[in-house]
C-alpha cells in the first residue's frame, strides 16, 4: 500500500487488480485487464494535457 502526505493508505492499480474480489467482478463483467490498463493510461495522459486556449472563455 502507498501512503500519501496524510498517511492514508491507498491501493495501487496493480494491488487492486490482484484482489480476488476485483478479479471475480472483472470476470463477471467481462472486463479485460489489458484493455482496462490501456484505458487508464489514456485517461491519465489526457488529464495531464494542457487545456487548449479558448478565446470565447471569460475569466
């Protein structure tokens, strides 16, 4: 488990995916681990992209 600045335990994605209950739910829902990891990677990259400038935006 990781410990953030407030020392609250947070599981990593790998730790979550290793959990037997999570594995059972993924199997029941037909979630492919590789596809899930790819999706999480793409979302993470998207969240770190700078926002495009919008000339119509009022600040």
